[in-house]
C-alpha cells in the first residue's frame, strides 16, 4: 500500500508496481502469484496471494459500499462479533468486522486474538482504513520519506516502489544479540514496525492515525483466585479452537514433546477436531524423530542460496540459523496446510527470559527491585552478544535492551510483571511476529488470545 506525499516525484502506476512486485519475489516462487490491485483516492494497494490449502474463508470481501482485505486473518472474529451482539453472514464477516472497528474499535480490539491486519475502503467516499491487532504482532512495516509513504508486510516489497533498503548498523547489532529487532526497529532506515492497536485513516488529503490501547486491560485483569486463572486459560484454548473449526479443513498439529504442544493437541482432541499430527520431538526427548532438512547444505553455493532467499523473504527478521536452511531442500516456496501450533505458551512462563540459575524461586526474586529485575534480564540477553562487538556498540545494545524493558512503565507494571511484559511485548510480539511471517502456511496459535494473557498476568506472582 502506498501514497505520494505532496507533488514530489512522479506517479506510481499500480500496474507497474504489481509487475515490479512479481519480479522482486519471483526467485521465491515457481510461478507468478495471483495478484489483486485495489485503489481509492490518493492510495493504491497491490496484493500478491499464495492460496492456503485447507483454509475456507476468503481474505477479501466486498459489497456495493465497501471492500475489505485481511493480510493476517482475525481467527476469532466470528466469536467476538457474536459476543458483541453483531449480526453477520458468512459472506460478510470481514465487512461487518471492519465497519464495527471503524465505529467502535476498542470494543472489539479487546477480545480479538493477535495477529491480524485489516484494510478496508469505502467505494462511496474517499476513506481507506488500516487496523492491526491489540498486541501489534501482525508484521506491518511503515516507510516514509519526503516523497512517499508506504505500508507492507514484507520489507523487500518496498523495492517495487523504487525504495532503496539502507541497513541501520546499530539496529543489526541489537539483532545479533537478541535474535530479533526490539520496539519498533526494523533494521532499515526510514522503516519502522507499526505500533499496537493502530488505526490509520487515509484520504485524498492525507493520513491520520489513532491508537486504541487494549493491552492495559490484558495485563491488568480483574482479580481472580489462582484456580480461576487456570480455568480461564484452559477455557481460552478451547474457545479459540472451537471458533476456528468453521475456518479450516483438517489442519495439522505438531508434537514437539513439550508441554505447550501437548496442551494444544489435547484441546484439539477435546473439541473433536479432525487433524493430522506431526511428531518431531525435542533433542533430549524420547519422542525424538530423525528427519531431513535440519542442517545447512554442505555445498557453499547452496548455503549462499538459502541465505539470499531468506533475506528476500524476511529481510533478516528470522532466527540467524534459519537463514542457512531456508529452502535448502526445496526449489521454491509452496503453501502448506493450516498448522495449529503450541507456540506462545511462553506467555504464561518467564523461563524464556531467565535461565535456570536466575529463576525467581532460586534467587529470592520477590525481594528484588525493578532495577534488579532489569539487570538480570539484560545480563541474560547480553550473553549471546557476538564477542567481537565493539565497546561503544555494546553500550548501545545494553541501553536499547534496558529501554525495551522500561516499556512496561507505560502500563504501570512492577516486579515480576515487568519480566512477563518484556516476554510478551518483545519476545512474543516481535520475535513471534517474525516466526509467523516466516511460514508459508497459516498458523493458528491457541495460546495467543487475550483471555490467556489475562489469565497469565492474573496468576503469575501478583
């Protein structure tokens, strides 16, 4: 999606941009992708579509007044609309959702599960809207210079508009330490990650934006006994899965041997879902299964190919080691069936941020100050910094992580709740976003829902 700013530069033909976009991503796909061009006064959008096998609802709907498109599909939209009292038909789910978000966004945002991104436009007026989820997890990048504003879910797509991608070295130093770009960093100049619960309004006259915070509600739930928190968490998985059942045809689910995937697969069985299971297993688990594709190619040229294609697909927003195995055993990207994943169970744990030696119960953390929690988190994360990092850059990385930790101040969180929030807002929101966008399949993550977040923040050592 893009629009010119003022009278600077020449017009960008949607047909030319679509052709450029196909050319940019051609190395990843065996054939040209299905494309759709959408226009409104002052704004244009090109969509390249890779159909998802086994996914039933459309990503685009229109009637005489409006068109609506979901870049990331709002998987529990039907449940939330029904609970809000809104009537809707199957052929107008996205249209109904977008109109209600336009009129009263906070009412629906507080219960819609991340990640999702929506674009809709009036065929009668000149308004186009963009809405992302309340956590800000949907991968959306915003570019702006003195001639152009653009929005995309893939950074390399900006090249179709004539944008040169200029890396920000300091941001890449942070990535080399954390494994993700924190806050709104993208790794590139003039490009930033879209903030949570943002609604953009584009007209022929310009762009306005509003944010409707619902994250405060998620991390400050009403007081509940621990048993009620556990029941809310359990019920939230089943509600998510049952709400998705009309959307798919025999999804797959992975069993890693961990507790999170077990909980999801048990919930699928409980809900009566017909699904196929993939058993992989953790390295030290009895469920371990040998499979091909886990190591980089031995041939240097083949390894280089994987890295180049991974950068084209995700522009570095991907675990470092995955660059070396990307499409290692495939000629091109293909769409896979819907995957129900056990990812994001970490929302209910803080093990991802603190090692065994630094677990709260081992170090008497209930007596710690907020600064001590910060220092422990930073110490843990700095362990992965490349040893050749210059001293001045080390300080910059440390300061960036500390600033990331202090985003919790906006939500009046103290103690271990700050650690939990860092895990949610950074590890889940930013690193998890890259994990979802890396897939050439549609991921459904039952743990990733507002009630599970409420249950976790209501239960964990408050």
